C-alpha cells in the first residue's frame, strides 16, 4: 500500500509505516544525525564567525595602513630612520606656521634633487644619510651612484645641503615625509632644488630660454 501511493515515497514517510523495532534504530540514527547536524552547525557557525572576523579585519583601512607601513619599514634596512620615527619627530602644519623659516614656504618644481636648509651646526653627512638613505635602494648600483649628499659647513651656505635621489618620485616622497623633521632641535626645511638640478634639466632650461 505504501509503495502504490507516490506521495509516501521518501525517507520520512516510510519510517511511520515500518515495524516498531526498526524505527528505534532509525531513531537512534536520526538522533545521532541531529547531534552531528548540531555539531556541523556549530562548526559552520564558528567558521562563519571566523570568516566574517577575517573579513572585518582586512578591509579596515587602518589595519591596511599599518600593514603597508610595516612592510615598507621591513624593506628599509635598520641603518636608516623608520617612518614611525620620522612622523614622531616631524612638526605639524600648525607648528610649522610658528617658525619664520616656513613662512612663504614653496616646495618648488619637482625634480630628483632636494634642497635642505635650517640645519643645526652639528649635523653631519651621516645624519642626512640616516634620514634620506631610506629613499634609496642600495642594492641597485644605479640608485646607489645617484644618491649624493652635499652638506655646506662654511660660509653663507652653512646649514644647507643638496641631496641627489634616484628619481623624482623618491625626491617627492622625501620632501613630503622629511619637511619639518626636527634634527638636533632644529626643524629641517625641505624643498626641491633649483640651482643644483641635473645637467640634463639645466640644458633643457637653457633651450627653453
């Protein structure tokens, strides 16, 4: 009778029409399945929670910034200043406005050389290398050769320096991150160099004139 009626075909329908011994077995199995199902559900929910947790962690902009900073700092050898130290000892815009050296500050036209002024008298080339060396890949011979520090210690140019960096991008980054950095209790003023441009730029300038 059971099999003649198509609507009764199916596991749940069959259970009700079989002898009393078998349903107990099925009952035990179904109880086990229920328990297992609950366990699976618990695992699933735990996995879901974990997944959503990870999903929440990675897209957050702050953690991404941290990761980028850490990665960047990991790539930079420890012999150079870390971004954290640069930021910690750099003046804010409001603080810069209080110093006359930043009055009418103009970064200048982007190029691969930067000009630094307002340096303390005890500043040495190694101090500038410690700060600006982080923008140079010393594994690259080309970049190593292009990195050049000229610190003026005498005469009218005293307390100023010209620093050659591998490219315009590195120079722009150095200017952005190091301008206002307090070195030996004096904030550095960092601009793109005008008078000490590469020869190619100087020639182009002459042609334009």
